[in-house]
């Protein structure tokens, strides 16, 4: 089993980091810092909990004046690169809300070393207009990491992050940022812009469709963002979006093979799904094939999840065949419960074949 991400924070890491501080600040109490970080409850803390524990241990051992403490972190930032050092922007978030300009400058500096996407969230809550104005300027920054922060930091549904209800309710402040980034040369930035677009589509699909109509076909980079940003609307088979991406009703396409085996699955087991389609003569057809699994939940509830099988342009008169092994082993993000599971082949958003399989107790 892969080691939990939180395990990257351990005593050897903390001591190595403390030595970096001591080179800049000889009076730094390394033992006190490490002792506070590894104090009671450390083992039970998850990733963000450990990150915040390190932040607060720094708060107790760096100079008490925020600006002086930040001077130390800024001086060693170039030596502290990578995901583990996200407690640098967390320190700003925890202690710097009342020192706006200095703190936001620090978030800009720290983001290329790790990422400040979580650190900006409290500043958005404190003064949305002021922070979004700064992020709009970041969208034109020469550093791709800062441009990405402009998008990633204001995502309405950023995973693991503090919520910003105002942006979920009204994403209009985000659009000027995405306008600047919609043809960004960096894939790193474009992927964030696409994820932001997908977030917006969950609450305001009509706004995303409007941008799709306005932006599509003008730049291949923008088209890439639109395609990835509309993935949720494609899964939902939104008619306008499906048509825009050429995923029209597959008239004349016949399913001649659909098999789920076995139909009784032991707990933690898997099922093999085989499918085959025949495309009529005439014109090529763009096909998006998905496996839809409807899972039973406690209390009689059910939920449906789509798994992509294939997306391709099928030639006239051709056949499309394939298979997939679907696991019913429990995941950290999905538990499986015994009972009837509905498995369906989805062709361009429409159910074309189905079967029911039972997950055994």
C-alpha cells in the first residue's frame, strides 16, 4: 500500500528544515520547534493538520514580529521547493491577514516554490474585490506559477480548500482572469483554467455554455481549455455542449455486443465488461463511449458514476469493440455496498445497453 502523503512530514524532515532556518537565524531554537511540531496528537493528524501544526510551531519559535518572521522564511524560500513546503503560504494565511500588502507579496513569491492556492483563500474572504484585482494582475505575470495561482486560487470548488461562497454564488469576478488565460502558452496554467471552468459549470452551466459559444474555434489552446473545462457538462449530456463537440445522437449505430461477467461479484472483486458497436455506412461518426455504474447506498439510495471507455471518430461501416475490467474494491473515495448494481453502456450521452450485476455480501 502506498504511504500516506502526510508521512512526508517526519522528524528528519523537520530537523533538516530547522537547520535551514538556523543558518539564517542562529538564535532559532531547533529543539523547541521540532518538539512543538511532534507534540501530542501528531500521529493522528492528517496532511493539512500536520501542515498547520508546523506553521504554528514556526509561529512560536520565529521572531514574534510577523514581518521579521516572514523575512526569515523569504530568505530561505529558494532552498525550500516542492509540495512539502506549502506551510510557507500557510504561515502567511495564519499570521498575515492584517498585513495585506506584505502578505500578498509573499504569497506571490512563495507560489513558484510550492503553491499559494490555499493561502489566498482567507484574503478572498476578507476583501474579495481587492484580492481579485491582485489576482487579475497575476494573470499577466511572466512566471507561469503566478499565472496559475490567478486561476487556481479563485476556483469556486477548489479541493481541500477553504470555501469562498461569493465566487460559488457569482463567478463574474473570475471571468476577466480566465479571459486573460484562455490561450496561455503554459499547459500548467491552461489545466488550471480548465478546472476552474469545470467548477463554474457545476453551479452556472449557462455561463460556461455562453463562453463556449464565444471562444470556441479561435485558438487551439482555448479549445483545449474548453474541452477539458466542459467535461462535467459532457458527462451530464448537456445538449448544446454535446453538439458543440460533435457528439450528436448516434443514429443508426447498433450495439451488437454487451456482456458483463460475472453477474455475481464477490466483495472486493471485479467484473469484465465487453462491448461492440457497428457503425452504418454513409458518414463517419464521432463516438464517446462510457460505462455508467449505478451503486446502491445505505438507506435505499443510489448514485451513478461514469467511467470513460473511448472517444473516437469511427469510419463509415466500421466496428468499435473493446473491454474494461471494473473493480469493486473499496477506495478511500468510494465504498461499495452489497446489492444490485446497474451497469450501462452510454453512447454519446444516451444509454444503449445495460445489465445488472449483484455484489455479494
